[in-house]
């Protein structure tokens, strides 16, 4: 039943880079499911069990495909601008950037706040920041700002002798 998803998973796992999945491929998967559901008699208890099992299997397949693609994105897989999930993959990359900023010994930290430069106008929680603002942010604000792609963490200057 989930052969289109299984094919996508197989293609993803055996490729070096993140595969481009056009929206039409996801539409194909949805179409298979819709056609299968139309033909089932949901009034019958056995049919309802089959439908529930089918949907559970499809959800597991979707989760496996999602995890595979996210791991590739996190590990630095090539950009996929034409793919249906490019925004999700970009957010995964930003999560890594946020974690790196928090763990980096070169980030400027005052107390428990991170110094950041805003690269565009941004609203974080109840505060509005303008492009060019420098602020000390909590870890939560820093992560949100990196996910919104509106700031850069300031680094300690390196002095060469």
C-alpha cells in the first residue's frame, strides 16, 4: 500500500545527497491512499482494522523518510531548493547553528546571556529589535532568533601575535 513512500525512503537512503522530492511525488502518495480508502467498507469492523493498520504503516514510513532527510540536512547534505520540504530542512540546519552558538567557546557570553547582532528587524517574545541592534539574549531568545534567521552571535575577537 505504501509503495510510493517505500520507494522514496529507498532512494533517500541510497543517495549521497538529499533527494529532490517534487510536490507531485507527495501527491502521488496521497492519491494512492485516497484511492485505497474510497474502496473500503468502513462499516465493517475488519475493514476499519485494515484501514487503521494501513494508516499506522504509512505514518511509520513518513517518519522514517523524515528522519532520514533531517539527518542528511543536519550532517551538511546539499541544498534542495526545488524540494517540497526545503523550509523544514533549512530549519534543521538552523537548529545545528543554534546549538553550535550555545556550545561555542568563542561566543560572547555575559552572565548567562549571549551577545548577538541583529541582521534584520526581528521580534523575540515581547521585544522588537532592529537591524544593527546589539543585545544580550537569553538562550531561548538566541535560539528563536537563529531559527528566524535574524541575528548572528558575536564572537570573541582573536588576537594574532
